[in-house]
């Protein structure tokens, strides 16, 4: 669906109805706006003035005047979506704090039991206070909209980072995994297991205001974590000491980063399952590849249980043997052969970890609304005039950033030996083509000469 042309008066009436600008504020803004009769021109001017975000302007142009507020929060942008719901960048109206609102899909909280599980989950998340874990500020519901208020991390997740920039340097990869392990150790001390550690659930933020300062890594989406008490699987304690129940044969997690034991049972897990998933993430940061690319979810689960991934050295030769050994120990099939705690992973990576600036080239600024005589269509997600919308089922959602498809093989820089091999192949191909051309030309000249000498002499 594309947007229709919106004139000046219609756009301004939509703007006031959205309650993003009061009538008094609009009177003050009018002298600053161009005298165009096109709503899109006005929208662009308001974005450039900082009055609207592009997200808000596009929806007003599409006639969507409701859904820009949720309680005390003004919706600024949508930053993630999936089967669990949507995540928005928002501003607290009183405090001015920028936060992430994780609004759950209504079908996840329809029953009273589901709502009770939601309350348990947010109570568990509230206990997590660690610099390497996204902070949960609040949880609430308005009518049938249940939402979490989370710390907003203005940076890429590791999935985006690697797919855009390629594998990390050795020191930076070790530093990022070390930071994640430190966060998991904090959760481990509270008997919590994340159960969905993957690059898309690990966010990178600058430590300070200076762009050259090293990145601070934060674990997001503890919404899949379960309060885990050792021995809670007792049949006499079906609630598991606060554990959220699921079907015995259900599997929760992401196939590319799923531990072998998690593929068998969701409940019989401890922190070593997260260490395996973190090992898969480490492998991804070093190579740009998931441990078992290709195949469907079942194929991946079987391979996690029965196969070893291709050696890291097959993708790059500069990784020290000691670092490879750490990754391989994290990826051991038997939990007993992995590191016992995340703190052990931190200690192992400490000698190799090198903090550094985020190797991230942000996408071009999206702060302007295109103005074109053809009236460029506004992206529209097919929802009605109310927002947020929850009609998605495209996989789990990271807390602050959209998650790419788990089965998508990332585009990475090829090893130099592969590039050299391709170069040699091209040279041989040109030689063969040149030889064929010379042969064809020689045959043609020879044929013409023979034909000429066979002709009878002229009278």
C-alpha cells in the first residue's frame, strides 16, 4: 500500500489529532514552515526542525493519528519486531529519558496464567543489575497492552555488526565475549539462565560521549530467561521454584546457537548451556559464519549434538591456537567438558581481550523525508490506524534491534587464499579464451589459403 498525496490542511489536521503537537505549538511553528501546499514538504520541514521523527512523520502522512503515546511514553521510532511483539524507542514525557518499550503481542498475555507468568518474568528481570545486561526500568499494562520499559542502547547488535563489517579483530572479539560472560556470571549468581544467547541479543554501546571510546556490550532479551533453581525439576514442585513452565518436549532458543542439551530439554539446563551458545557466538565473531550453516532447524539441532563445526583456521589463519582452544572448549558437546561458570570464561579470555572502538559505520541518516514530484511512497506495514501493531510471526525479537533470519548465511570478506585462487582461475580462463581465438583465426586463414590455391588459373 502506498501513501496518497496529502495537502497542507489535511496534514496539519492530522498533526494536531496525533497530539504530538498542540494547537498552540502549531501556531508558533507555522511561521517557520514553508508555504507549500504539499503535506510531505511540511513533514520534511518538521523533521529537520526536530519537532517530529521520521517514523512519526511517515505515519501522519499515511493518516495514522493514534497510537503515538503509551501511558507516560511518547513513541519515537520502531526498532524491532517479531513473534513476541514490537520494540519502540520512546521518551518519558516527564523525565525526558529515552527508553525502549517492549510491547508484547496480545496473544501472549490472553489468559490469567500467562499474565502471571509475565509478572514472574519481570520480577526476575528486575533483579538483574549489571553493566553488561540491559536494565529493566518498569513493567506495566494499559488495557490489553503489556509492556516492559528497558534501557535503550543506541548501537548495533553483534548480528548486524558482523553481517555489515565482517569478522572482528581477535582482541575485540575476545573482549566482547569476555563482557558477555561477565554479564552471564551476574545472572548465574542469581540462578538465572538466559536460554537464548545469540549475536542478535548482544548490543554494543559506546562507554561515553566520545566516538573513539571502546564499546560496552550488553545482553538483551532476558525475556526468555527463566528463574532457575538447582533441583527445581522435582515432580513435587511443578512450578520449579518460580520457573516458567513449558511443554516437556518443547524447544526454546535459536537453532544456530542452541546447546545440545537444550535441544533435548528446556528445563534440564544450567549456565553451561549459555556458555555453549556464547561459544557459538564467539565462533561467529571470529569467522563470520554460524557453526552449522545451511539446513533447516532440525538439521542444525542434530548437528549441534553430533558434529564439530569446521575449524576456525579454515576461515582465518591469524587466530592464536590458545584462542581457538577457548572457543572449542566452550563448544564441547558434553557440558562437563566446558567451562563450569562464565567467570572461568572471563579469566580465560582476559589475556587476549583488547578493548577498542566499535567498528561500525552507521547507516546514512534517515532524518529527512524525501520530496519528489512523484510523491515517494511512504513505507506502510499494512496495519490499521492504531499503533503499536502485533501481526508479526517472523521469529523472536531482540530487545532493541531487529533480528535477521537465523538461516541466512552472512556475507563476509573472503579469505585471501580464496581470492588468490579465484584470481588464478580467471588468468587461466583468459589464456584458454585467447588460445581458442588464435586457433580459430589460424584455421580461418589456412582455409582461405587452401581455397585460393585450388582455384583454376585465369584465362
